[in-house]
C-alpha cells in the first residue's frame, strides 16, 4: 500500500486535475491520467488522492459542457409581457387572517374511507344485478318463442334434365356426456373418456358428416342436425359429483363452445341449410326426478340450446327448433319425423333387448298416424329398426354400461339420408 500511495505526490495530483479538466467524461479522463502518469489509476484511488489534498471530486474537475441554449440576453427574441400575478378569490368564506381548518382525525378518515368503499361495493352489486335481470328477461322471451311450430322442409322442384336424386341428410347427436370421466381401469381397458377426448370426437363428427354427405350421391341442399339430449352428464347420480371431470355449469360452457364450432364448420365446408331440432335428456335435468309437463323448463340443456340460437341469430342458413316437451315433429320432404331422447321407453332387460319395448311404445303412441321415422337416443346403441332409428353414443363403454351388462359399443353417431320420393334410404355410422 505504501508504494501505491507514494505515487500520489502533490505534483501528480495537480497533473491529474489538469488532465481531467480537458475531458468531458470521467472514464476518458482516468484513462488519460493513467497514460500521463505511467501507472494504472482507478476511480477509488483518484477520489482518495483528491480528498487528501482538499480538492473537489474528480467528477467536478471535468470539463464543463457548453450550454445548448444561450442565455436569455443573447437570444434574438421578443419578450412576452407577463400579466401581473393576482390572488384567486377564496370561496370558502374565510379570510387570509383566519386559521386553516383542523385536519380530520384518523378515526374520521377511516370511517369516511369505509363509507366510500361500501358505496362502491353497493354500486357494483346493483350494476351486476341489473345485468343479470336483463339476461333473465332475454331468456324468458326466448322460452315464450319456443311454441312456434317448426317450418316444414320442402323438396326442391325436379327439372326434366335433373337425374340426381334429391335428399336431406340427417345426423343424430345424443349421449355425448362431455363432463364424464371413464377410467380405463374400471372397464377392463375397453374405453377411456374425458373432456379432451370429447372435444376431438365432436370435431371429427363434423368432418364425418361432411364426408358421408359427399359420398351419398344425392343432391342435398338441406340437412337436419338433431341434438337429442344427454349431451351433458350433470349430477344425476350422487357418485357423479365425485367422478365427473366437469360440473354442470362447466359442461354447459364446454358444449356451447364445441357445438358452435361443429355447426360453423359444417356451414363453412358445405352450402347446406341446417335445421337443428333440440331436445333435452334425462341427465341434464335440474330436479331430482324427471318432470313431465315442465321437462324443458328444468333442463340445463335448454340454456345451451337457447344460447346457441342467439349465437346464430344473424346466420340465415341455420334454424333452431327447440322442443317445448318430450317430442318434436319435423316435416322432411313430406315425411314426418319424430325426435325424442328416449328415456320414457324401458327395455327391462328382455330377450329382445330394446327393440320390443320401443316398437310397442311407438305403435301405441302413434296409432292411426302416418309417422315415417322415430329418432331417439338414450340407450347408447346404434340400431336401425326400419321406422325407428336409435342413436349410439359419444362416450362409449362405461362403468355403468358394464354394471347393467350392456354389450360394448365403440363411439359412434347415427347418420341417414331421406330420399325426396322414397323416404329413408341410406343409413351409416359416423365412427368416432
């Protein structure tokens, strides 16, 4: 240390001060001092040496920059006259001689702060309640509109040069159970299901519908996409509260997103006009037991359907027919089609499976009427009984299916074509 300190003689310090005065930046000045004195100079050593001699700091010894703006006297400008200052009137009713008011106490400030927060909370709550009330009014108006009878589908006029057959494609969508979770371990590895798998299946369903349509050989201008309930699982059984991947509200949001995507994809890939019958299932109900006369008013799926109808209100190529009860009838090119979920039919495990009770129930219900096709879901089995079409499921085999000894069936939805002259013609599954 003594060798280093001895270098800072008064002469070296004066030389360093003079060198710094020739530079604008300290780093450049220190480098110049090091070159002039012949040894490495640090900022700390320079500070100590200047302080020992009572000199200003090295930074203060740097060359001063020229002012960018010249003094006022040197500027060739016209000075503006400044108005004389005046004192604003005091509207508080006090004079300058009076003492200022005493500041509020901390307790009073705290009370005022709490009151302001409470007022803000009440205003926000009032705004939120008014928005909810407006939404309820819209839903009520929509429910009043479901009583409008469905518009029949009319076959286009055949021209002499036309050789291609006219048809209407029908796809049944039911028993998706998008919020349910199927653990492969509970079904001996025969199936696996969760909302992510459901999303992929719904996307493939739109693609499969378009592919079936292109391979049909029909001149098809209109299609029926029937949403027939149990698209969600809900909390129908107590165990579903524990095992479901989504709550009923979460299932509604999920269905809204993916149903809209599916319908818009079909509209984008085709030039079809879509008719969408909408019916509730037994899983989406809000009550412990299924209601009869107020079935649709107590269904979570009704909220999904009514919201979808609003989302597509500006799309002229799609029409929603939302059922007011358990059944919905639709005229398809002069052929009457009836849609229902199917939970009112009971198979009771007979030898004939679901065919005998369903056919017996349909015969009794529509006795004396000319019904071309009855379409339903609920049983998770895709069947074609001639005049009765039963849909498969999106969820596939589950622990409940195994519990009731149902035969495993892969994920699929039912598709068929209605010929303008002969009625139901082609039938096929859409594998998922």
